[in-house]
C-alpha cells in the first residue's frame, strides 16, 4: 500500500531522518533549508511542478519542515 501525503496523489518522499544527541546543538533552520533543498533536487519536486506549476510547488516546498521530536 502506498502512503499518500496531503499533496493529493503524490507519493510521500522517504524524508531525511537524523538522530542528534541531547547535548548536541541543533540548528533546525539550517536542517530545514537543507531538507527543502534535497526535496527540490529530487524527482518528487519535478512531480510537484508538473501537477501544480512552479510557483505553487515552491509554496508547497516551504511546508516540508524539520521537527524536533523528543521522547
């Protein structure tokens, strides 16, 4: 079964996962920028552009966020 995200019909990318120790400073903004750049350079972004156009794809790309998860 394929998981679909809220982009209606576009397969969810694998994503980027990082495990960072509690004592390590985390620059969420830098990680997010890098993550979005990785998406921009992937086939998923080409799919987004085909489906929504370049401008909307760029807007949607900004919704790809890095989230700090604490257990």
